[in-house]
């Protein structure tokens, strides 16, 4: 972040400073967690579900934070605002604007889509980092808090800012695009994630298209030709348009994708305009991640990075953010396929297909541990049943269904011929990791469920990491 002084920041966000504020303080960072506060950090005190940031202002100041942005007066060096969340967004918007001016040639790349935002963001940031200093979202920082906390990190040396933008309702991506107007906007796909909130895939498509409406003047749209709802966005896209996918008509086209014996993805990518192409041998697990690789290369092309250079940056790339198709061998001989960060119908099908391919190639058994797919609304029962029926066709050794909201997975599997003795039901994750350790011999074990199911804790326990996310 380009440094601010308290008076300038207060003017920017419409705040009133308390007498305790040091007018000569230099503000160089923004945090919403007092544990991350330190000299130069602005602590924005937000009201959360479990704690109120106001209770941690003193802690942040004790750690060296020279200023706290608050919605209610408390002792200490504070900037009082009506709405700390709105203030965070305003601060980020203006901080990014200042950084753009200072950096002169900074490019902001925004990504959205129902599946694969974080993976694509990680891949793209790896590419751009080979060209210039890159600020990228950490993990899945893709909402009204994560996007501002990402873009405030940009400074005069930043060449690229890579952010993912998610939404539960129409209008949210438009709001994020106002904070961080993209020079390049990437739409990956329109699936059923959050269909319970949106009501239909068409409504989800409208929400994703808000990213294109928020592009900077002369900005570039990068659209997935393999998804009909995304392809249709081309009619409202700017003149500067790059298409990607495995479709014959895509400009940045994926070719000859496959998996090694160990399940690692390889593919060839061609720019059909420049006639350049390159082969990439990745460390990513699963054929379905090929579209994320192609999308990252296409976004890089829109930002001025040619296909050969982008492909070279991705050679040997592995998963960066945790709990996303990570393949880990356990000491006892089993192998965990950890895709436990989140789940929706499309990603569960892809993970099950990958599990089945891995097991078949290795001549080993396959255990699928599946939890609830949340935010599906009225389609929840039917989608869980469909997943169960699909799982039954994957020649699983065992299916473990976790949580009452996911019970339809078990009934769906049983209705499609899977033997009852091969289906287990667990009401929650308590004791599940120890059970899996006891039953998994040489099998591959897929762990997959929505974040709130806590299946990521099971994956961490199996892998031997501290339960954190």
C-alpha cells in the first residue's frame, strides 16, 4: 500500500479522528484481524458472527497499530465512521487508484465463475509473477472483505493485481468491480453453486456478467467457450475479447489433455491467432483442471504475456491453496485426494471421476467421503441424489456419507445398485478420521464437501497437519 497519513485517510473514507491519533503516523497496511496488527497497520474493527472487532482495538494498538477504523467510539487512536465495512471498501478503492497512478502500467485481473476461481487465480499469479511484482488474493479472498484486503496491498512497484470475485446474490460482483475495476475480466463458468440464493443458472450468469460491465475503459474480456452461458456473454462483451477452452473456435485452445500414471495433468495449449503453442506438464491432479490452466494462459494473453511464456511458468505447477485436489500418500499405504475446501455438483462429479481414474490406473480401491453441498436451495435433495447415483457408477470400494443433509447421496447410490454394505453414514466428522485410518489400506480416499461441513479437518487429520484453514 502506498503510505497514507491519518488525515488523508480520514478524508478518503469520511472519518472523524480522535485526539489520540498521531497526525504524523505512517499508515502502510490494513488488517481486520488484530493478531496481524503491527506498526503502520490500520485495524478495521468489524462485527463478526463470533466476535466484535471493537473488543480488539486495544489489542491492535498494543501491537503497534497507529489507527483503528471503528463504527462506535472506543478509547484509543480511532477513525470513527458510519459503516466500517463500507469504509474498508472505500479505502481499498482509493488505495488501488493511487497505486495505479504511481505504478503507471499496473494491470488488474479479475476472475469469477462457479468453479475453479482460486485454482485459476493461483495459476495466473504464478504466470504474472515471472513478468513483474504481483499482488494476488490469499486463498479464497473473493468477497466484500477479501477483495479490499487484497487490492490495498498494491503499491508503486506492483505490475499485476490478481483477484477472484465471488457472489451469493446479484449486484455483489458489480460492487467488487467498483472497488477493483479490472483491466482484464475472466469468466470461467456458470454452475449450480449458490443456485439456492440466485434461483437459477441464468441468474448466476447475469451475476457473473457484472464483471464485464465493470471493466476499465478498453478492458479485455476473457470468456470460456465451452460453457454456453458464458459464451453468450460475448454478445455484450467489449471489442477486446479473448475466448478460451477446448472448443474449436476458442482463440486460446486446449489440446491433447491427459494424465500421467500418477494422475498428473498434461496438455498442449495453442493461440490460434498467433499460431504459437506449448506443451505443459503440470503437477496438478485431475483432467478437469485443464480448463483452469487454459483460462490462466488466456488471461495472461489478455495481459500481454504470450502463450509460450505463460506455459513455461506453469511447467510442473502444483496446487497452491490448501484442500484443492491435493494428492498425499499416507505412511500406511493409502493416498488421500484432498478436495475438501468446498463442494458443488460440478466439482464433486469432477473429483469422483478423478478418484475413479486414479484407482483404475493404479489397480487400487477407492473410498469416497462426501459431505453436504450447501446453498443449492430447492435443488438440494435432487442434486445430492444425483451425486449418489453417479458415485455408484464409479466402482467405489466404499462410500462414506457425512451429515444428515447429505443423506440423499447414500440413498441415491443405493438406488443405482451400490450394495448397502459398501455405504456408510456418519452424522458428523467426530471420530471419522480415526475410522478412515482404520479401514483405508492401499485405497485412494477422496475427501469432499462444502466448507461448513468441516471435512477439511478430517483431511488435515489424515495428512497429519494441524486442523486449520
